[in-house]
C-alpha cells in the first residue's frame, strides 16, 4: 500500500510539473509574439487617449454621404506606434489628437470616387492613396476641455486657406498649425501642403494599397 501511495504521488507530481511547464510555454509564446509593422490594427486597442470624429462614418462630410459602416480607426501597426508617440507629446501640453479619418479600404475609395469623381477632392482609386495603404491620418488637436484648437478652416475645406503655405491667418492659427506640424514631423510623419489636417507616415508610402475590411460588431 505504501509503495502504491508513493507511486501515485510521483505520478501526480509529474503531471503537475508537465502541465505547469506547458502553461508557462504557452503564456511565454503569447507575450513575446511580435506584431508585424504592416499588420492592420485598431487604434482603440492600443490607446484610449484619442478623440474620435470619424466624418465618413456620418453624413457630416463633403460627400454628404455615409461611406463607412462603423467609426473605427484602423491603421498599420507602425502608424499606430508613431501616432501614439506624437499624441503623448501633445498630452504634455494638455492637448490630444482628434481623428477625422484613418485607413480607407480601396472599395471605399471607389465609392467616394463614384460620388465625387474629381481628383482635386478624391484620389483616383486606380492609383490609390496613402489612406488606402494604412499610413495616413486626418487630424486636428483639442484642448483639455475637448475644444478644437483653431486651425483657420474646417476639415475638408477645399480652398487655399487650408494650405500650410497660406499666410493671411491670425497669429494664433499659424501657431496652432505649426505646433501640430512640428510634433507630427518629429514623430515620423509628412505633411500635405494643401491640407493642414493630413499627415502621412514616411515609411508607409511604399506599402501596398489594401482593401482590408474590419468587423463592426
């Protein structure tokens, strides 16, 4: 009986050790698994420090049409990392990034082109845009009270006043635009001359145009 008890105890101990080791290996594998920089991810899964006003998920845009099924900001992982880094700098001054648009599937680009087939307003889907590559964001800044900093025009204003090169603006507006631009460029983005709100990740320009979809549930 004593020999049986010792054997049983040994088997139980051995099972526990093997099971524990297996669990540790799984846990280690999950925690060390790396995400490729070009993987599409949801910004909300990596930070809760952004403000959202995803215009194309509403009719409050120049198209006057809702073209997104849900108001999510999907981007390539490397774009998310750079955007979070920039936002942390803005937050030091009690500001935050407010998002108007992020990744745009090619099918949405085609839908937008059907509504407004004008290359000065919408990129031709035959060529695709940086938005279709997951490397562009349309943004502004809000203060600690959630109020947008004055930038001189509204988002998607297609006039010369929206250009970074337009100088007939109040000093405070020019300062706000410069502040936004300086921090974004410092964190790996390029500005777009005719649109103060548009920023491209420099390393995202050569990524493939994508029609990646996401689940709205």
